[in-house]
C-alpha cells in the first residue's frame, strides 16, 4: 500500500510499504477514506525526529471502512464505517474506566514513561503505524473504533479522531463559568474548534489570538473577538485586560505548544537539537527544556487571578522553567494532557447532525490526495495558502 512516511527533518514522502495484517483476534483492518494532518504532526516534521525512524508511517486522524475483522471482533463487521481515535486505548483497564483513555494501562509506553500509545507518533508513544495511509490496522476492534452512519461526507465525522475531542477537553478543562470569558491562544485547527465549542457551551466572550490573517478572519466569522498578535505584540496582555475590565479572562486555552513564535533561545535550542545525532538529541529532550514557552507565559500573564489555564498544545521539554512565584501568587489552576477521545465522544456525537452547530462540514480548508501529503506538510508548516485544516484522501 501507499503511505506517508517520515524520512528526516522536514522530509516526508509517500512510499510503498507492506499492507497491515491482523495480528491479534480483536484487530480490525480499515480502508482509510480520509485522514487529517494535525498541528502535532508538525512537531514530528520539525522537532521530534530523534524519536522517529525513517519509514515510520505518520498520521493519527483517520476514518474509513472496515475491510477485515479478527476472529474475536463482534462489535464491527466488514463494510462498517468507523472513526479511529488517536489514543490506542483498550477501553477496559483502570485508567480507561476513569475516562483517562490517554493513560491506558494496557498500552502505556513504559520504556519512556509515557502514557497510552498513539497512532503515528514516535517511539515515545509506541511507534504504532499511523493513518496517513491506504489501510490501517486498528487494535481493540470491539472498543476503540467509533462506528458512524453511512451517508454524510467524511468531514462530518472525521474530526472525532482528534480535533473535536481535543478541543472539547480543552474547553472542559478551562472551566469557563456560564457567560464567562476565555482567551484562546492560537487559531489553528484545535484553537479554532475550541473557540467554537466555548461559544456553543455558553461563554460570553471568546478572544482568539493569532497572527495569520486567514485564521483571524475565519474565527471572527464565527463570533470570536480576534486579536492580531502581529499588531498587538508586547501590548497583547494589556489589550486583553482592556477587554475584561482590567482583570484578564476567566480562562486561557493554550492551543499553540512547543513551537510558539518568539522565544529565540527556545527556537535556537530546537534548531540545535535537530542537528545532533539521535541519541544525543533524545537525551537533551528527555533531560532539558527545548520548548518555546511564549504562549504558555502569555497565558500565565493574561488569565485573571484565580483563573484556569488549559493546555492542549503539545510540549516536549522535561525541565522547562516556569514562573512558579507568579503562578502561585495569582492562584492559577492548571490542567493539561492528551485528549481522552472516547470520554468525550458521547457528548459530541449528537452535535454532528444536519444543523452542524460547530461548522464541521466546512471546517477543512483543503482536501488533497495522499500523494500531495509532502507538499501539504510544507504548506501547513509555513502557514501558507490559507491552510488551517487539511484532509488527505488515500
């Protein structure tokens, strides 16, 4: 089959790889019909190469049709249409029972002290072949895939794999009070959807911050009060306080993560890490901070005293310095983590109807064939061509 594979820093290619096969009796094989490119995939493209091998299949946002089932699969049959959550979670362990599917004890990557395995996401998370491919092996066929109806286009359901539950959890963790305010830092796919969900769930003021004109315009069209970082610059915090009676917003969602703009020291550290041999680079990332903390430090600044910061952007440094004195003084509450996809699906599914309150049907800015994947990664990394969300069609 054809699959999008990692070959090196800023080097992804569509190559021919062996077809997946049933390995366990609860496995299913799906024919992928749509698969997204995630902002987290750019971390693989740019920063996390030391934890990848050439030929690793990328992607963790697939959906498709069941082609083959293992002998013990009873919940699905050939021809069923499914979305595959990005967490590889069993659905039956202690952590899954707590709704913490991203910490699944069956698939935790103990070698690296990591949580549940993820599709298409480095040795840190199990090195499981990803979904930017024509076919995908999915374990836990009775409990992991989300069965969806035939009929609507893939765009209606594909975001259940990551974007929707990640954004939903970001808003849930932000604990925005009814009619309250929230700042969303970064209006890429997750930030954009988090802003939509916050408004849907009753936030009175949603402030969206970005520096890409197309992203700002897209959010503003949905009722978000946008702030252009390129214009506000160092006055961003004051701008937000001016909009909130001088206090700052009740909550802040950091939807940016390790590759925020600014923070030249962090940028240099990431660049240097990419030049080191893999073993040395892994050691640096495991034992030091290599993140650009601009977004997180901004969140700490603009959240009101006693407010909540919700982090959905991915960070990779083990020893990033944080201003704990300020965080303690402001009595900031902090929540973060990989989304627990299956936990939030029941709340989201009823919204994926013809009324489309979250605008999923028109959420993708680009639909491209799998063969255009390498160019799409480059475009997305450069924030060019108005690209916010791309769906690849294998």
